[in-house]
């Protein structure tokens, strides 16, 4: 089945079923996004642990740009 055939079959569904399908796909996408975030976080933690990387609050002390912003020439 081609993508166009799938789209055509979806468009032939009653509106209530199209809405249900859209909600279902949105939920699945959100679940996947959450899984990807969690997997990424776990991988980050693993690398930090395996590499023996230790960071403290001092590492972030001067991270923020405290300037008032850029000058604008009018």
C-alpha cells in the first residue's frame, strides 16, 4: 500500500474515526519522545560515570552572561 493509498483510506473514514486516529498517533509520538529523552539521559549518565567525569557548582559559576545586552545603533 502506498502512502497516497493510506491517506485516501484515512480520508474516507468518518470524522470521529479520523479524530481518534489523530489522537492515537499524537499520543504515540509523545510516548516515543519521552522514551527518546529518557534513553538519552541514561546514555549521558552512563558516559559521565564511565569517563569518571565529576562536575560541581563551581563548573557552572560563570556560565551565565551577566551583560545587559547588546547596544542598538538607531
